[in-house]
C-alpha cells in the first residue's frame, strides 16, 4: 500500500527558523520527499538549500525543471519560479504570479494534491496575508493531511491563522512538534478515498493555467468554468477577474493566469492605489511649476491679468498636491478611508 511520501512546506516572513527546526528533527532515511516554497525576492540566488543541508541530515537542493523526484531529499523552489510537482518529476515555471508571489505556495500545494492525493502532507508556516490557505484546502479535499504552525508561536501569524479560519486543518502544532508527527505520518499506509474526481478536475485546470499549457481560447473558457465574472480588475494586467468560491474562501483569477486570494487582492489594489496617487502628486507638482513659470513670463511681459490667472492655477494645483501628499504620508488604513 502507498504511504504518505510527499511533504510540501510553505512559508513567508518568519518561516526560516521554523523550517530549520523541522528539518533538523527528521531522519536521514525519511521515506518521503520534501518540497519547499518560501517567498523570496526575484533576482537573488537562493541560499536556502545550503542552510537546510547544514541544519538537517537530509540533502537539500534547488528544484530544476524535469528533475526526477528522489525519496529522502529536500527540494527548494528557485527564485522567481513556481515549483510544481508532477508524476515522478518536478517542473519549474515562470508562470503568472499568484498572491503577488513567484514562487507561491498555493501552486506547489495544488499540484501535489492533483498528482499525489492522499499521499500528501501539507505544512504551512509563519507568514503574512494568506498564501497557502487555498493550497491546504486542495490537499485536504484530495485526502491529504494538513498541518499548520501554531499562530501563537509564529513570528508572523497571519498566514497560519488564515488557514485555520478558512479550511479544515488536521494539526495545529509548534515547530518542535511537527517533525515527530512527520516521522510518524510517513510510516503510515493509506487507502485512497473516492469522491474527489470533480475537485481534482478543477485543481488540474488551475495547474494547467499556471503552466500556460492551454491555448488562449482554452484559457478563457477554463477560467470561466472555474468561477463567475466579478466587478474587479487584475492589478497585474488590468484584465477582468473571475471570482472562485472555495467553501467560504474567495479567490480571483484573470484569464492570463494571475491569481489572488481576497487578502492579496486587497493588498495589491492598495499598492496600485498608492502608485496612482504618487503619479497624481508628480503631475500636480509639475503643473504647479509650469503655472508659476507662465506667471513669471506673463509679468515680464507686463500682463498682470494673465499672471494672476496662472498664480491662481498654481495655488489650486498646489492645494490638491498637498491633500494627496497628506494622504500618502498618513497611516495606510486612514488613507483608504479618506479616499473612499
């Protein structure tokens, strides 16, 4: 009988120490493969494999496209690439961002659920916002085991807390407790459960969307099947977003593949709003400078009436610029309230 031999671990801010603690408690002959996504900035070579190899008796390496999966190894998602696990091998893709991240946690968890079902153990660690919640839901619905770091211990508790609030979690543990549980779970034989084929089809479609495996027309049709048209636009590409309801969890996708949880969409819209306000401030300050230059030129030409008009225009633009500057320098929540 198969065992739980696929462990997927995701985290963001504050997750590194938790991850080191977990892998240090695993045996060198662990009968499972471990796949790790920790949010990282693009353009930097990941040092995480070296860090984990020093902390654990298991060997850690960067995941590469088409690399065959071996038991007793740790595979780390490279910078700026999503990590997807397939049948006996893995894929790394520069697909559209999910939850404003690449690599993102949900694609890894979702692909594991699609291809390995009840053999999967999903572990979500410290981090901000809610990447990983939908992925854990996919693992649970496919018969896998879900584990979340205790939010009381997590340096950034938002990510584990979101998972607890929005999906069924089997174990909420401290990092010291996770490794012993993983050792026990990987020894258990499992019996695959039926009744998840419909769920798996939707998850499979999302994996295909991320990997850009569909033609443009197929992509649009697939996203439409997954959800319904929303009133929102994608902060990444300005395309229309479709709303996907996963139990009580709301998610959004555009037809080119960008995906957002509701919290990450809110954060992305806030960033876009801030960018728009800075652009407006720049344009208004340029208008002030131009109006004052025109006023000066008018006075040199002895045209006092035109000079007063340009002065008034400069003062009006300056007042608008000052209002926007105060919004930008205020607390973000207050800024949104004032704009709304």
